[in-house]
């Protein structure tokens, strides 16, 4: 009997005008979105290769002593399915010998219109087009048949209400899956035709299968929700009004309101305030450093038998012996006294700034956690977290970018910066060193040839699929719980439903 009821629901749904309209929407929007995003990924990948090659060509012959090595972030191939936070992430990092790297470039600055209006990628089509179609397919599953009188005939034949409800959900689910599967197949054909994407890649096909499986779980939840609403209303018109209200609540209201509520619950100052605090802290540390270096400078040269004024400058150099003593003292100061002071200053600055930045990140992460918990009241948010996480464009990617940036900074420091000791404010040449205009002096590690040194490339690491699943499994579980919740509410509503 259950199979007969399922066949009845499939037949009625397929013959309905909604099926034809939905099929047309699916086969247009989903493959078209895939085609556009494939071209966009090809363009971003080409820009990445060109920018990286231009930097390599610029420094192919030698490594300048004052170079700032640049590391480039390759676009994630799975961002074709969900752009997520990718438009807001920097395209490269710029290292520094002072252990402070900076960032530059993003899709947001080069193409703000696409960010403002949004991209019609697979995630967008699922959360807006497919979810609405699932509710449209199921909003009158019970209330519509009550108005037509067929529901009363089914109940009169002593068919268990549980079977009727299950048949309605499964039958309409199968009917909706037909155009969805067709559109996904067309989209995959377009993806396979891309010259830079391989569906057989171990990076692509496992993630793609999981995304499609989670998508079916999401569609089932929306179908159960539509049937659930239909069991709690008596007219089809009331059902469709309530369906649109609930769809707006889950798709727009909860995801958009959650961050605002989190800011009220746990407010955090703006980034600009933190930047000002960092600059003030750096200035304070620099002033202390300059005072200390002045005292050390005066104490050292006084101890070498040379006369200094109140600010530590050497004065009274008249004889050749005085000039020879000054030269020896400067060499000793440059090689033994100044480097530990410079290192101390770098560590103090780094620790002070790191403390401020870490405190800010902790408070922002706490605020984001509150917003994420609130947004999980919607299955649409849960689905978004899963897909964006698997495509490596989700909430975890900014932290992953920071880790990659710091890792590259450490690599460049070990390979380049640690082999070049630059001293500020000391003139003259030394063994293995070179004078730089403006009072800078560079000394290289013995045996290290800076002219033939090679800059290491940035090896950007995206999280593996296993690492991603360890983070998104709660949202997958929540999607399953939403399916169960909506089915239970539909079952309760249908058992007490008056078919008259």
C-alpha cells in the first residue's frame, strides 16, 4: 500500500504545473550558475599564476637585502560551488624582517559589484531556489487534499495516517529530486568541461559527493517542513502564506539577525580602535627603546675612553688615534652591543602587539560563536556552514589564512632574514657586510651568498576534507535533527487533523 501511495503522489506532482516550472528554473539557474562560477575561477586562477610569476621574474637573478617576500593565496577549486568568504580574503601576504607580515588585495576591491549583489553559485541556488521549490511542492500536501475531498476517502479506507504522511513526503521528495538531479548532472558536465578542473581529482570528487548528499538531506528537511505546515492549516491558501513566512524566517531573518543580536549580547569595539591602540603601543615601545639605546650608546663609548655629549654622540675626535679608536668602537658596538638591543625591541613590540591582537581575536571569536549558535535555529544556516566549510570558503578560512601567513613569514625569516643582520644608524663597512645609503649597515651570515639566494614559494595549505568534516559534523547532525523534528511535528499534526 505504501508504494501505491508513493506512486500516486509522484504522479500527481509530476503532472502538476509546478513541476514544469520548477524543472525549467532548475535546469536554467543551477547549470548557468556553475558555468559562470567556472569562468570566474579560471580567471582568478590565471590572475594568481600571473602575479606569482611576475614576482618570481622580478627576483629571479638575486635577492635584494631589503626585499619583502610575497606569498600568494591560490583560489580554492571548490569555491566554484560556494564563494563564501573568499571575496573578502586577501590575495597575498607581504613578509617583513621585523616579523610583522601584512596583507594586500582581495576580490572585494577589484569586483565590489559581485559581492554587493551576490553570486548565483550552487549554495545560493540551494538555499533560495531549491528550498523554496521544496516548500511549494509540499505546502498543500494535506490541506489541499482536504479541500478536494480525496483525503477523506483515504482515511475512510482505513489506511494508517502514518503511511499516508510518509507517502506524501517520499513521493514529493522523489518528484522534486528528478529535476534537481537533471540540473546537477548538467552542471557537472559543464564543470567537467573546464580545462582547469578535474572531477576525478581527490580534492574534488569526495567533497562533491558529500555536498550532494547533504543537499538531499536539506531538501528532505524542507519537504518535511512544507508537509508539516500543511498539517497545521485547513486551507491551501493559509498554507502557502504560512510557508512563505517560515521560508523568510529561516532563509533571511534568522541568518541576518543573529550577528546583530550577538553584537548586542557581547559588544566588541571596531577594528579601527584596535589599530589605533596597536599604533600607540608601538610608539610607546619605540620611545622606550630609543631612550635605552641612547643610554647604552653613551655608556659604551664612554667606557671605550671616548667623550660623548648629553645625547650620546661622540665628540672631540681630533687625532688619527681617536679616529682609529672610534672605528674599532663602532665595529664592536655594531656587532656585539646593538644586535641584542634590536632583538629585545623586536620581541617587546611583537609581544605587546600580539597580546592586543590575540585579545581582540578572542573577543571576536566569542561574539561569532554566539551569532553562530543563534543562526543554527535555521536549517538554512546549518546547510550554509556545511557547504562553505567543505568548499573551504567558510568561517574557518580566515584563521587558516592567518596560519599560512605566519608559517610563510617563519620560512622566509629562516631562509633570508636570519642571514642578514641590518643595523640602523651605524655607518661604515664590515667583514661580509655592505653599507646601505641612509645609515643602514647589512652583515650576512658567513658562507651565505645573498646574490644567489632563492626565495621560497608560499605553500598555501587548505584544510583536508577530514579536518573540515571534524568541524562541520555538528551542522550535518543538526540538519538530520531538523528533518526528524519537522517529520514528528507533521506526524503529530496529521494524527489530530480533522479531514471534514
